[in-house]
C-alpha cells in the first residue's frame, strides 16, 4: 500500500520546485547575457569578411562602416533608407529581401 503525501507536503514541494526552476532560469539568462556581452566585445567593429577593424566614415552625410582591408561596407539599421531615400520602390524591394 502506497502512502499518499499530505496536501501540505505536496504544496511546499511544488513551491520548492518552482523556486529551483526560477533560479535555474535566472542562471541561464545571466549566462546568455554574459555570453552575448563577450561576443559583442570580441566582434564589435570587426569586419565579418576578414575580421580586421572597421572604420567609421561619413558618406553623403551618413556614418557607415568600411573595412579598408577587404573593401567591405557595412550599414546599421536605417542607414540604407537614409542613403536611398524613403520614397523609392526599389529601396522597398531591396529591404524586403532582408526582412525576417
């Protein structure tokens, strides 16, 4: 014959399990945050093509990032719109390719 636990024991057991789950989720979130911070420090202003440093230059009044080693040019969000203008249908078509 299996003895059933008291409702109090079951209740506090569930509370304890929820606390442990919350602690585990917080550790995982902190680890993810720390990992993202490390990745940013490692890759910030580095060329995705060759890995050397990117330089910020002004082109048509807009700051862009250029790699003088491989010639790559990289834009932050919104920069392409500033360079091409908002009314261009071609611009909308290009942007649609990159939207997720």
